[in-house]
């Protein structure tokens, strides 16, 4: 599986957080605007990073989402 950059992981975190905020209240176009913007930014970054690394876009997106949604336990 492709290894996403820290920047890509941070963009994914921002999109996930924006989704959480947007879906915590009844739908309004304004309320979902931040989520849509951060999701678009994340998707564009995935495409750019995959093209630059000549790797699978899907694999890279999945790796970023896994790092955010299912992080590895730390040994601290």
C-alpha cells in the first residue's frame, strides 16, 4: 500500500473533522460548505501526490484514510 505524506494525512484529518461538524447539525448548504471545500482539497492533493509518486491514487487515498480513521497504536 502507498505511504501518504504527513501533509496528505493532515488534509484528510481536516476533511474528517469538517464532516463531523457538518453532520452534527441539520443540513444546510452553508453548514456543509467547509466540509465540501476540505474534501475537495484533500481529493486534489491525493491526485497530485499519486501522480508525482506514480502510484495508485486509490491506494494512496485508502492509506491516508486508514492512518486517520484507524491509527496504529503507539508504544508510549
